[in-house]
C-alpha cells in the first residue's frame, strides 16, 4: 500500500543553519529531522476570492524552508475543512506534490474530504448506509493515492477568526469509528485535532463570537475511540498547545499510560495557547514535567509545527514555528531527540519504505 521514497540529506548550508538553531540535536538526526504535522496549501486565494491551484509554488516554499532548517522530510496534510469551503483540497493535489519530491514530502489526506463528510453527518444527525459506503470508498481512494495516514481530522476545532471555522464532532462518532477500522486495516495512522474538554464548560475568554458559548465534554468519547480498535494508531495533534486548560501533563500521562495506540505531536506557539501548559518556560527552557513525560513514553512523540506553507509567501524570513521545533529538539537529551525528531515519525508514517 505504501510508495517507496528516497531519503535525501540536507545540503551543507542547511546543516550549518540547523546546527546554529538546534545544536547537538542535529547529530542525532543525520538525515535531517522530520516535521510530522504541516500544511501545504496547494490552492491560492486570489483577489476577489478566486481560488487557483498553485501546487508548485507551495512545494517550493516548503522545500526552501527545509533547506534552511536542515529538515529531512515533511509530512504535509490538508487542514480540517468543513462543508461549503471553496478552497478545499485533499489527496489528489498532495499526491502530485509528494510525487514531485520523493523522500522529501509525504502526505496525509482526508481533511478535505472525509472530515467534511463527518461534519455533514453531525449536521444531519445520523449516518445512512449510503454515507458509510461513500466514506469507506473515499478512504480507500486516499490509500490508493499513496497517503501515509488520514488527516487532519477534527473533533473539536476552535475558530480564531471569521474565516477559520469552528467544527465539532464526537470522537466516537460512527464515522470516526469506521475510520479507525479502515486505518487499522491499512496500517496507517489518524491525525486528530481535538481541544481537550474534560466536562461541559463555557467558552474560555478571548476566543471570540465565532465559537459556541458552551463547549461539550469530549475526553470520555476520545477514550472510546482509542479503545474501539487498538490497531488504529491515533496521533493527537498539538500537544503543548492548550486553549481550554484541560490538556496538561497529567492528562497526557494518564491517556498515554492507558492507551498504547495513542501518539502525540508536539507544537509550540507563542501567540496562542495557555502558558501554564506549554512545554517551554518563560526563559525558553524545557519544563521538567514535559521532559519527564517524553522520557516516560519516548516512542510516542513526534514533532508537529503546524506551519502553513503558502505559494508566494515571504521567504526572507523563516516560519516562526520551524525554528521553534528545532529548538525543542535541541533541548532534549541526544538519544531522545533522535527518537522524537527522526525514528518515531519515520516508523509511524513508514517514511523511506
């Protein structure tokens, strides 16, 4: 089911820059580290709202950043789309980009097709047999196109601006359970975006009117998804980026100990998220509790900057999240840095197979 890929090493210039940003961690990833959660925006919105494909431009933007940061590979995916979004894209476009850059770009898909189906089913209040068949058929198409997993899917997705839609679906929704079975059958992971909501709660302050006034509890349903099929590997995206106050180290530890098929991608974001649950302290050091968490589960974490690569973007400056990922890698002990930055994502996504 998986396409072979050629692993290419970064250039000498890229390695020098990466060493400056990450120090000795680079030696632990001699082929370059892997960012396991990024977005290649293969459609470009022009003046007047017109949408036009620009796969090559987005790919070149990504490759330029990889060169400067000494990355070995990027795992790209569509963001989670919902119904009615004109700039939606999915596996077909990303397969073209990955095919043009083997060993450098790999892709997940479903955020532009399967996720809107789930949102539609939630809006309609049920899942017909016809919809189940259509969902399964689309998942099979994604696998056939060479995807390394399904993503980015959304169970609880907050809105931070009017064009950034709010989405919610129970993590144990019938279509999520079906996706878990399909993922397990094909040996592919699911990348899931879900703000942690321990119990029904009012919307936290400062998140705007585009979100509902109340958020519904989702952790029990999330555990039901994890328990549904233990062969389905679920990557809970954005560990370290908490907007509700519930996704702390204690919760992450409990879930990782209880669910052997749970993985997490680490994200750093200075602009948003509650500081108390971020991995770095105000001085830029790695908090001891986060180091202990990763040490306790060294094979369950990957890096996931969540950076959006856009055609025509300003390439004079490095994306803000890329250097942050390199810095985080440099704060880990060397052996642990290699696992998180290289070994885990290559095994989880089958890179180089």
